[in-house]
């Protein structure tokens, strides 16, 4: 019996992912702190649709992980605030860090030839504008208080509230079921898979070096739009080094066994990102300025978070997806793996090369070969670029599609994201 279940992707051909546009990414409480999720989304969505020169997508799917009391259907509000055609159907979605990748997968399922050929998919996170709320008890009491019909009724209600119930609800980045943060869970994963601090810091350094080099080389010039006074990501650090990373203190396990630091973990980030999803008819409407790749297949998975590392689902999804297509790791020319933490990446790489893990837990008994780490995240990953939860899926897909355009026709890419809740999503792309 395996510890994870997965769901397979599309069986039909003729699906495409086209690169999109995104805002610069900035650390929480930084240059983009004044924009809420709608305001952060508008520039990405607006620039995408305006590029169609009067055309419009047949559907829009947008998402964010952190909820807001100000709206329920974020996608629709973004379309309206962007002054886009109000006849574009738009709905919201969420799957933690894979939110906008799930938007793309959902969009692919909706392009069924019945008038839907082109979809706008994307997401956002404004970590600087997280709302502080009230506890449920206090919320219930206030609702009854303001609904009271007389002063006397309100005075009676005042007698029922207790001081200990007057509390604020402050959202935290913890798993509801386990009560642990993502970092705490990843510390457990690092210990289980024997991932050293030095290994994590080396991965983080490589991510920063590659992101800085990509920005200098102009890789991001046509997929990142200026916004909020920024024309570049603020997270990549050209001045970091192994020596500097080694001096940082662990932030999730303060004992001598802790290994995750601010330097080898993705930061809380503000930003939005969008991509195109199309069928053969819809991709003709996408301007040539956008790169494109065939959307071959996808896999989403869930692990038993009580008995497995919380962020390990992609290590189940990737082998099952590759096995379905008879592929080995070396058959994939580009690996874009979301870096929630460097330790999580190291755990995935180790698990993917563990035959016992693949056979006994994943349920795939075959040799995929060594993992080609040199092909991973050539333009930096989330540790260096930032991680606005709802935007990362569109960011990483867009980045993969552009990078894949440098390869020969038929070259393949795996794009993978782990998420809170023990979930994961993986896409297989191919240069058309």
C-alpha cells in the first residue's frame, strides 16, 4: 500500500502553455507593501489581455492563498478593476503554493471546443496586507449585538461577553491539522532524509547566483513588467556567499539540530503572475511575443501527512508521471522545481533516486537513472526569486516555457510544486 494518491492529467492532445507576464517580486513589507491582492493582480492581468490587441480570453482563473473579507471571487474583481471586458467569465481557485498551477490545469480541462479555446490563468499574494480578524466567538457575539433591535437587548448582550473572549485572530503560516509551520515540517524532512546544513546552503547559493545571472543576462526582461516603482525582483542577492549563509541562525528549530535559516528558505513575498493556457485553436490568438510549449500531461498528488514529510508529494507525482510516458530523468532537458526550502529540494532529489522509496512507497519499480541536478532551475528558484504563494505556479510555468524555447523541438520540461497540506502538482511540457 502506498502512502500517497495521485490524479493523472489530460489524455487528449492539442494543449499549450504560453508564457505570461508578472510583476516584480518583493519581500513582505517592502516596496509592494501598499498594494492588496487585487491591486497587485491588475497589472499582470491587464498587460496580458491588452497584448491580445482587442481580443479576450474565453475564461479567466485566478487565485490567492491568503483570504480576504473584502471579496470572495478574487478573479472576477481583478477583471473588473483591470477594466477588462466584463463578459469574461472568471472564477477563483486555491491549492496553497500550487494555486496558479492548478488554475492552469483547471483551464486545460475547460478548453473543450465549446467556445472555449484560450484561458488566462494566474495568481497573487499580498503577504504585506494579510488581514487580522476576530475569533469566531467574538464574531458571533458582534453579529448578534449589531442585530439586536433595542438598546435593552444590546445591554443584555454586553453581560454575556467575557474579557477572555475578546481576542484577535492573527493568521499564521502553519498547517491547521498539525499545528506546525512549513519550516518545522521541513526540519523533520531534513532529519529523516539526512540533509545537512551545508547541502542546503549550497543549493540556496546556487539559486541566488543563477537568479542574479539571469537578471543580468536579460532573461526576465520580457516576462516581468515594471510595477510599483520596481523593474526587478528585490530578493536575489549577488553578495551572498557560503560564509554569509553559514552565519545565519536556524529559524524553525533553535536546537543544535536546526538547519533551516532565512538564507536557505523562500521568503514571504508580494507579487502576481499570469500565463496563457490554450488549445490548438486558441494558441493562434496568442501573440508571438509569448513563448509556448505543449502541455503534455500533469499529475497532482496527496500524501499521508501524519506519516510522511509534509512537502514530499512531488516525489510521488514525478515518477508516476514519467513512468506513464516511459521516460527517465535524463529524458527531461529542464527541471523547474519550486524551492519552498532548499532542504525540501534536497529531500526530493534524494527520494527520486532511492529505489526502495520508489518501489515501496511510490509504487513504481523501475530505474529512472541519476537525477540531472545541473538542469534544475537554471534561472533561479523560489529561494532566490521569492515566493508569493498564489503566484508561484504561473511564475514557474512561464519561466519554464521561456527556458524550454532555447532547446530543440521535442525537448521536455518537468515543472513541480509542493504545497501545504501534503499536496503537490507536476506538469510535463514539451517544446512544440
